[in-house]
C-alpha cells in the first residue's frame, strides 16, 4: 500500500519550498541542534539530502578535532562558512 503524506509533511514541504525560493540553502534546527527541515538547495550544496532528525554538528563537522561551527551552534553564536 502506498504511504500517504500527513499534514505535517505537507507543511514541512511548503516551508522548505518557500525558504528555498527566498534564501536557498537552509537547515532549520531544533534546540538540540537536530535537523528539522532542509531545503533542496541545501542538499545540492552538501551533495546529499540531509536526514531529518540528524545532528547538524555531526553532519557538518564529522569527527574533526576542531569544530568551530558546532561550537558556535551550541553557544548560539552566528557563524558563516564558505563551502
């Protein structure tokens, strides 16, 4: 049987499409820094579709010893990186 989308998935797709049109590559995170929404352009930039619920710090920093992006996220500081 085919899976049907629920209202939450429809809302997420609508929001992701709007953010993609307005901003481009976006990952929306929750308070635990887990991915709750990712735009299609974010997937293009990263080279894969970011999994919903994954840790953004782990996804973007891996196991590198220096993790300025993850540290900035955890401290609530703005951070930019050129990919």
